[in-house]
C-alpha cells in the first residue's frame, strides 16, 4: 500500500512542479526561420496562398475546409490527425508579405505567422516570423523544453522546400 502512495505523491509533485514552471514561462514568444529558394517570389506566393492545395504538400494535413466570414476575410480550417485549427488571412501584399492568424479561441495556443519574401537574383528568401501565445502552462513547458518554439516553422519550411523542388531549409 505504501508504494502506490509514494508513486502517486511523486506524480502529483512532478505535475505541480511542471505546472508552476509553465506559469513562470512567458505567455508570448517570437520565433523566426528562413529558407532560400531558387524560385521567384511569385512562384512561392502561389504555393503559400493556394489554401486548397495545402494537403498535397503538407505532411499530416488531410484536408482544408473554406469557412464563411461575415467580415469578408479569407478563413479556412485545417484538419490533421490530432485535430483541427481555424485560420484567417489578416494581411497580404503580393508577392512579398502575407500574414495569417489562428482564428480559433478555443485552443490553448494562438498567434500569427508573417511570411516575408525577399527577392534576390535567381530566387528569394522566405522568412516566417511566428508571434505566438501559449495559454496552457503545460504546453509552455513542452514548447520551451521539448519541441522548441521553431518546430512547426521548420516542418513547414521543409515541406515547402520539397514542394518547390528545393533542398532542406537553411537558417
């Protein structure tokens, strides 16, 4: 009887410690990753804005559903194995700057991605800046110490590079 109580106490203390640590971590963060591609900004722009085509090149994304919006914004929901997330287009300056945001307040996280396309002779640099907010203290600990704030950015850029016929993304 004593061992299960000790194990339970260890679980409770560990959980409380992780929760307390998460509450000490900042709610908001900024992360940035870049990819150099040998494609003009217009070609990259086409890939970034072809919402219906995302499932063809983004691993894990099973489908995209367009959503109605009374404010006239472009909105969509992405479906993956672990759930779904609604997004909206916040700002666009073709073919150089695109801002999307999570439009789903029920989630324990939120934020925006700003895509910046910087032309150079023979191609462009794609930079994604994530301005995120992680409301769950447990998720803050996981993001800070397990997955890192840039994991999603790196997955996205790796998939984009493959879609565009490029090599692995660089910094």
